[in-house]
């Protein structure tokens, strides 16, 4: 039976598409409905309709995966970009289309390279764009060390790349099965909606309304907030297949039945509607079942008719029951193919299936495409791509219900054995691109209860997640891996892996919870105990752990502990020849001595770092973050010592380095340094401009701590510029509140600077009583934490007020 056109609903999509073409502005539509209402079919019919008008329109589509701990964030949006970057297949493309597609491919690849450089290699496979941008150019990018990409940078660069592509080509972006969307993808979808308002882009998403409305554990669905905001700002952009009238549902059913010649009577049609409520999937599956049982037959003239003795009560009233009967009537060989495929999941790879069943690939492909897709409509063909091992042919079950039913029918032993087989096949098939399949391999090994093997691939998946700053998802997998390791026989290997995952959990938690959170401090202590137990003081983990412990003390302004930790770190670094820890400790020492007010020591350790880093070649190429921190504290110390020329030279060096290193985090740290200097020099006009820039950059990339610093300095400049229209006190207080909330600690670093800025504001406003109370509290806090660098200035400010 054919799925017929939903003319009214299709027209809503067509009207939106025409509006996008004519106005050059974004159109957003959500196609919603319960399982089987024909969301995907409707979208495909819409795409067929516009195919003749896509001369300057690029259409790309993807689908969210069934939710799993192993899903890599942004998966549907990675697929969209991969389709835009997909090179032309010489064999499959017509000669007349090849040049057009190659031009599209080259343009999109270069645009992504220019506007989203930090996504290459992690978010977007580098191999996808080598042929367009040039091997040499990409190799230069690959030489840079892999590092975590901040979520805000991903969002900004992705939107910028899509917007730039849309300057030349109209875009239709389709994401199916949004009910399975991951948190990171929700954020990216929202940024696309708000960031592409003035671009010729049509975004179509589909989801099951029943899944979105469900509240699990007191939490609403991830998509719920976005949908609410869309309703408020954009109104009715929904094509709701659940709210189709009964008359329209009956009409749709009749048109489905009448797509073939028939003499099906009114009684039959009424009973069919009662059973299915007009759900297209339900109608299709029940009709298939009735045909297979001989209750609906086609005579020699090709006219379908119903058996007058049809007993409706003998047929299931739920789709699951119909599917059970439908599957039960298939040939055993077909059920076996589907059952093996169900272990892979809702989406499965034909080549993996052929190896799992030890059947020829061509035979499996024929069974899937010809018999199970075209004849039984139980699977649909998805994307087909080439990899180093050959072709990867993906298929989907036509409904998630089919996959779940077949999987549940297998015994626990069968499932475990098949999961193990699939994991090993995936290992071999993707050995040259293991990151792409690591999550799936880990999941299959977990389901086969081969936890030692699962841990290996969890590690790869965690690294991928952390490079995308998906710390929440990574933390979930890390805790799972630590649980597996705890139950394994203890050995040097399991202890090494336990340390590795514990250190990564420290990194995740410090981002999720903030440096000042007690659980973060406890976790770093656990990591340090593991380092001591393992006696491993030479690798990168020890640097992360010891720097983390020092940072926790600094954030809480526990400066005495900071100094003790610095001295301990230097001893360990020198004893075990850990050069990275040694250089790291020199920076930490300069930072600590600055807040303690020992400016001579600050300069000593700052200069020592710069000279040793230069000897090691650490200063080659673009300016480094460590060198920036060293120069910043040297500049501030020299400024406070009255060495104006030296401080000014370092100020100009930081300005020049800021122009060279465009990394967003480098930009905000350098921005902080420039603001700090100009505040000390009372260069209010320059401070106003630089603090404003710092706030904007920090807010754009979600660097909350530096956004707070920028706001505090901005408040100082606002008052001095006599901007009476702004509540300066609120600006300064809000800035410091951002600092304390982002670090989960109060007081925190910059407390005395905050005190000097707000105290000066109170003094000049003549609020003597408030000034006295506030400045006494700031001085008391500084003395309690041994923070002495600005203590003299605080006392002088208090004396000036008395005068």
C-alpha cells in the first residue's frame, strides 16, 4: 500500500519554503506527531515537490540517534555538515551535474575552513575537505595539538559557517527524530534558529509529541524549553499531525486504500478506522497483516476486496500486537536477518550485518533493499558512504517499534553473543577511523559484559566528548568506566586506567561544578592519592592533578596553602625530571607571590619561566598562554613597583601578542591583562573600550569568570566617564557576582580589586557610612587570606576618606 499525499500539511511546508526564497529570511517548521503518523513521509513528499526549484538551494538532512550514554554530542549537525562537504561520486553523478556539485563542495569546504577552523579534525573529519582546500593547507592545521573546543566556540563557528554558505546558496536543513536529541545539539539548534534569522535558510525538525510531553524524574524533555521559546517568539510554526481532524484522517485512510483499485466496503472501512484511528503506519501494517492472512485479496483483475467473514475481534487493537503478528508470518530467514540487525540498533550497517551472519554482502543488500524494504516495508535505506574498508551502507528500521520487538524476542545469551560479535567486527571494519565507531564498540562490549574491552573504547569516546567540551556526557561515561574498573581484578593496568579516568573526571567536574565546589576538591585529592599509590610523577596526569590542587587553593584565596602547593610541585617536578610540571610550577609561583604581595619573587619566577621556556623552545610560533600569564604578572608587579617603562613595554608586548593569537581564551586573558594595566594607570577612556571588548568576547564564548572581570573594570570606567544613566554600583556588583558564581567560591581572586573599585565609587559618591562598612570588610577579608598585594592601597583609600 502506498503512502498518499497530505496535501494540506505539505502546503504549509511549501508556503514556508516559498517565503524563504522570496524574502531571503529564515523559515522554521516543526513536523510533529506520534509514531506512525507519517512525519518522515510528509517531509520526503515536500522534498520531492521542491526538487525542481533547487537550482541555488542545497538540501541536507540527518536524524538524531536513539539516546545512549555513548552518543557523541552534535551528531545530527555533524551529519548535516558532512553532507555539505561530501565530494562528488564520479560513478554515480551525471556529467551535467558533476561540475555543479564539485563547485558546491569546494565552496562549502573552504567556507567551513575559514569560518569554523576549530571544528576541523574533531567536529568535522579532516579527510572530508582535503581535496577542496589542499593537502598542505590542512596538514598545517593538523600540526596543532588536539585540544578541547569550548561549547560556545562550536556554536559560534558552526552558525558562522552556515550563515556564510547561505550567502551563496539557499539551505534546507532537516533533522528527524528530535525526540532523541542530545543536550549539546539542542543548544546548537537554538543558536541556528536565532543566529540565522536574516539568512535564506529553512530549518525543518520532526519529533514525536508524546515523547516530548513526558516528564522523567521531574525533568522535562530537553526540547521543551526551545519549543516554548519558539512558540512565544515565532508563533505557530508547527505542522501537527496529531491534531488532524477525524474527517481528514478518514479521508487520508480512504486515499491510502484507494491508491489501489478495490471494492472495499463501508463496513470494512469503518472497522479499519476504529482499529487504527487513522494512523498511517497502523493502517499500513494492519492491511499487510490482513493481506497475508487472506482476509483482503486481489482477484485476477487486480481489484482488492475484503472477506465478508472477517472477524475484527481476532486482530490486535495496538500497533505492537500487529507488528508481533506481522513479524511472525515472515519467512524464518527474513526474521533472522531482522533479528541480527536489531542488535546493532534502530540504525544498522549492512556490511556489519553480513559479517555477523557470515553471509555474502551482495546477498544481504539484496534481501534488505528488495525484500525487506520494497516488499515488506520493514526497513529503509539510509546514507551510503565510502571508507578505507569499502562501502558503508546504513539502513533504518521503518519503525523503532520493529527494532525493539525483534531485540526483545532474542534470549539474553543470544544478545550477549551477538553484541560481542558486532563489537569485534566494528573494531576491524573501522580500524583506520576508530573514533567514528568507538562509542558503538564500547556499547556492544558493555552489552556483552566484556567490560575490560568496553573500557578501552570508553576512553576513546570520552576523549572525543571532552574535545567537544561535552563534560556532562563525558562524566557519565567516566563514572561507568570507573565502576567497571573497580570490579575487575586489580593490576598495574587497571590502576593506570583508574588514574586516567579519575583525572578526566576532575576536569569534567571543575567545568560543571566550578573550582570551589567541595566535590571537586575531594576528587582532586582522590586523584593525587592514586598518583602516590601508582608512583607515577612523570606524565601529564600529575601536571593536571597538581595544577588543579593549586588552582583550588587560589580560587578560594587560601594563599598559604597555594604557596605550600607550589613548593611541593617544584620539588616533585625537579625530583622526577618532569619538565612540564616544572614550567607550570614557575607560573603558579609567580601568580601566588603576586597575591601575597612579594613583587620581587613575582618577577624572579616570571623571568625564570620566560627564560627556561625560551630555552626549551616552548615560546616558538604563536604566543602561548603560559607566556601571557608570566608577562601579565611581570607587568603588574613592575607597575606596582613604579617601573613604568618596563611595565609599558610588557603592555605593548601583550597587545601585539593578542593580535597574533586569535584563540578565544587567549583573547579574554589578554583582555584582562590590558584592562588591569589601564585601571592601574587610570586610563579611563582606554579602559572603557577594552573592558567593553572583554565583556563581549567573554560573553560570546561563555567565559563567565572573565565576563565578570570585564564587568568590574567596566564599572570603574563608567563612573570615571560620568555616565550617570547607568547604575554603576549594580554593574560592579553584578560583575563580582559572576566571578563568585562561576568559581563557586566567595571570596575569590580579584576580591581586593573589586573592593578598591567599589570602595572608590562609594567614597566619591559621598556615601561615608556605606564606604566605611564595605572597605573594613574588604580589608578584613584580605588580611584573613594573607592577600597583601593591594592591602596598602586599601588602607590608603580608607585614610583618604577620613581626610
